[in-house]
């Protein structure tokens, strides 16, 4: 049965056709997701249905307070809720840093029963970590379709100036009002689209992991993500015009990405090398005290960067590989350790190596992977052939006036080059980049990189 998304009379999302017998563990989706028009006045009703209580802290920043927070508070107070407002005031953009997290924490009292985040990435993550640490449930009211983190259980934060990812919790209720989302500036919408376009890469990499390493690849998650990203490419004009349909297609895609994480407890379907590279840019720029590009915007750019590698590999002749030569050129464990410290810093490099102990391959394992790739090259080509043409992705992004190149995102040349080399080393997760490296071809592929866009 194909996966189908529908809505009941309360605008609550139901997903059917998700029964699956693949090797991944699956959980039922037990969160309430609402997408529709005029939803803000209905939030009290949604909260009562879920039985979260009547005493809350509402978190917003100056902007999201104006766009929706004020109306959410009014609806809650009129319905008899007790609301403590935590509106975070900043000169520039609010950051998910120690200060913001602390402001939310100190707004929580012993009487608080739940939290409600009105905003997009920053406000939601700041609330999410507090929800996790206090054990209180939280409600997310989306204000921009800019990233796929609403339904996520991980909080990217800034701690003492360093970018960190902390396990946290998913909101119990997610409310996305289409008129509110349409007030988001086009650059935030383009960012959301960039985040979703990266799923083509994540999907292909997951399928490669299945081919080379026998990894379980969930067909239902793949279908959900594929439908969502295809719908987005097909409706880019509606999205650019911020129509009701366009906003629905985009927020659905962003939320469904999260749903695949909820069902499998794994971000495999939604993030791969394109996210590693984008996160690397962000990490280094933050360390240097610079403001990084928006998450989805840089995922979009890195998706354009890695895409030609797939197209090139599909034309490769793996029968020509000289295994003795590849073996002779293998880097030693010591050299790899030095490289990891160089790329990720001493602390970061050690942590990544500790968390991914299997990442330094024995020659036997490398040889097995090369031989598998040779034997199953037709399957690999089929995975790549299923990706849409790169021109289509570029067109989609151009229609939204998205950032297209690392230069536009102020990524310095050396950072760009390093990220293309070290993105694959961020975790064990299998990617085409790892395969190219294992086949001894990475230096050749990256020698004249980034490829000029025709
Ligand atoms: Zn993302
Ligand atoms: Zn499955």
C-alpha cells in the first residue's frame, strides 16, 4: 500500500500505508501534527485533547511574537490557561546559546506543566532542550518553513561559542498555520527547500549503504521522503508565490522528513554527506566568530556541490581499478588520526574517532567493498539514475532566488576544499564519498573541484 498523507476535520495529519517489514525498527507516530489555515485560535483545543495541563511558558523572539506569539497567548488566556511569556529580546538574531536557554529555564516554575515554542529553528531548539531537561512536554508552533527540525528530537545549540548537538525531545504537538508560514521571507523559504533537496543525496547514500554493506534501508521511509521532495520540485512556482498549496507542500516535506526520524529513530533518510559538509562550514565559521549561512541554504549549496560526483561515478569503469595500487596508497592509522585532528581539531577529531571506531578499515574490508561495488555496479548506477537531473535542482533553487555557490555564502576557499575532503569522515554513515575514497578515486575526483557548473 502506498504511503498516503491526509487530514481530518481538525486539520490533524494522518499517515497511512506505513506498515513495513524491513530490517529497521519502527515506532508508531504518536505526535499530533496539524497543518492548515486559521489554526492559532484552535491551539487551546489541541492542547486539551492531548491533556498537557493549563499552565505554560510561551517562548518566542521579538519577531515570532509579532507574527504569531501574541495571538497564541491571547487564545490561551481566553481559554483559561495560565501563560508565562518568555519573549527573548535581542539586537540582531536570537541565537540558541547559553543565555537564551537560561532565559527559558528561569521562566519555568514549579507550576509549569508544559512549554510552547512559537518560532522556527532557534526558538524551537532552545525550548526543546529545556523540555528535555525539565521533563515537561512541549508544543511547537511553526512560524517559517525554513528547516526540517520541527519534528526532530535533536537540539543543535551554541555552548560557550561552540556548536553542539544535544539529544532532546520531539514536541507532543506541532501546529503549522499556512498563513503564518507565508509571512516568512523568501530566503527562509528557500532555506527550507534547500534542506529538503538534500534528501535526494541522503536517499541515494542510504541505498548505496544497502548495496555495499547490507545496511537495512527502509522502503517506506525512502518512499515518504521521495514523494515529499518530488512534490516540492513539482510545485516550486506555488512555493515561490507562497500560495496555500505551496506552503503546504513545503511544510509537509519538512515534517515528513522528521516523521521518518520518529519512526526509525534514525536520521538516515534525511541527512548524509550534504549535511556533514554544511555542518562543517557552520562549525568552523562559528568557531571563527562569523555568522554562518542559514542551515537549509547551505545544505542546498552543498547538495549542488556533491551532485556531480554521483553523475561522474555512474560513468566510472570499476573493472579498471588496480587493487594493489589502491592498497599501496592506503593511509596509515597514524596519518588518518593526524588528518582528523587537522580537520576537526584535537577534541572534535578524538570524539569523532571514538564514536565511529569502525571507520578505519582493514584492507580486507576495503577490498570486500571494492569487489562488491564492482559486482553490483549496475545496482549503483540504477540508484544514481533514479536521481533527477541536476539542472532540475538548480532550476528549483533559482526560482526561489536561493544561494547557489559557496562564494555567495562566504565560505572561504580553504574551508570549502577541506570540507569536501573531510565531510565523509564525520561519521560512519555510508556515503558515495566513502565509496569513491575506498576505490582510491577521491583525490582524482576532488583535484579539479568544485566542478564549474555548465
Ligand atoms: Zn537539515
Ligand atoms: Zn521500514
